[in-house]
C-alpha cells in the first residue's frame, strides 16, 4: 500500500471533525497514512498513536530536517500533503525532486483573508495590510501552481480567492461520517429550540439574527448558544433584555459535549452575512447539526442552494432582519414532527452527496491517476 504523509496546521488538542473521519479513517483503506500535528508546549518529537505524530511548533521552520531527524524516510512516501500552511508547502515543494513524492495542497479555509475582513469589520485594516495581502496572494498562487493537485473546500473558494490557480483541482467539502450519526433527542417542552455553535464577532453580525428573534410573533422558543467568545457574547446579549429568558449560553469543551447539546435542539442556526468569505463553503457546524438530524436555517447563497432545498431539507434565508424574522415565524409555527422531517430528509441528502466515505474513495482515485 502506498504511503501518504499529511502535515496539518493543527495542534494535538484540535477536535477536528474533518481530519478524523477522512484522513484517519476512510482514506486509510486506500493508503498507509501518517499524520503530523504541532504542539505549542512540547519541546521534542512524540508519537501519539500508530499513525499520528507530534512535533514542536518551532519545527515548522525546518520541517523536512525535523522529519528526517525523527526517522521519517521521505523516499517511502508517494504523497506528502500540506494543510493550509504555505511556508511548510514551500519547504515540501523544494525537496520534491529529491525524494520523488507528489505534493497535494489542502486549503480548508482562507484564514489570512478572514483575518483581513475581521480587521476591516473592527476598523483595523490598513493600506499596508491590503498591499501585503496582494503580495502574499501572488506568492501563494505561485506555490499552489507548483503542486500536483489542489484540494480546496469548494471550487468557489478557488474561483473567488485564487482565481489564477491553474493546477489540477479536486474539491474536498465538509461532510458527515455515515458511521457516526447521533440520535436527535426530542425534548418534552413545547418551545422550539434553536442552536448556534461557533464564533461570535463583528464579522458574523449575529445581532441581525437576534434583532429578528426580538420581533417574532410567538416567543415560544429558546436560543441555545455554545461559543468560545464569552466576553463578546455577554456584551452583545445585554442589548436584548427582552430575550433574556429565551437565551441559554454554553461553552462545550469537546466535540462530544457539543454534539450532546445539538441533539437536544430542534433547529440549527447558520445565518451569516452575504460576503464571499462565508459564501464559498458550507460551515462544518451544519454537518454537525445534520449528523444529529437537526435541520438548519442557513444563509441563502449559491453554495447552500446547491446542496439543500428550502422548506424540504433546510430553511434558506437572506441575511436581513425581515427575511430572517419571516422564516423564524414559519418555523416556530410548524409542528415538531414537521421540523423533525426536514432534519431527517436533510441528513439523507447529505448521506447521498456529502459523506466522507464516498469522498475518500473519490480522492484516492484522483491521487492514483496523478
């Protein structure tokens, strides 16, 4: 079996619902896979388990030498794949001819561009940032064009941010694991429980969603929020005294804790502003919702519309107060069975077109024909 090395940009404590099912589970049916993680605290190489390894973060600067020093024979690997980090990618590409491996590059999310847009939302973006971004974009495009295959989360991500990339492209979207589905626990209350998981900041404009909830005609609902941004959340919720009794805030520490909370909800919330950063991919949290057959109200954009059908497998909505309010009123007035059916139908849809086992099979085929 061919050997496959995956150099992530993740720490040993990352609860990554993408790397786990795709690279640690289904792709191992096609390749002998080793995965590299990085630690902010460790000072030496460590083997985590049979195929996972940990390097100190500072070893990123000399990744090839660090691997060699720790008994990795790079000539044994048919593929050395890099996730997100173009500085590591540059090093891996520079040694490709020496060791003879193929180089795929995985872009899960355009983090640098996200930071630029967050800074803009907080009035921190400078002219220097804009120029620096353009220079880095040119450098990244050049490096990706040297790769054997490019693996973005969506084709739109490439077309919007890296439109000059010409190398072979295979899209690896977020998906669900067909072997890890969770029971949707139907609560006994009559209220509709909405659940939001993830970051809260100025860029995501969650206040627009709360403005809509503040004006719905029926207040028989709960908004459950699990976020790692407690200060921002606290400051934001102070502005909505009328919703005080309708909101519960959590801080799920692990993926397991998060999934248990989601399973007790009725509807997931994934409403995001209409900007390219959010329109180019489906958030992983949507997959988390549907893994528990919890249907989702989400942004109406090209990407989501290509997967879900409004009022059948999800609820699609423009990102403005009136549109969200109208859709929320419709959902709150549905029966619990009607809501649950949307969740089940949505899960079946994703199992058909967005499951990691199928994606792994297709990726293996693409790599084998390089």
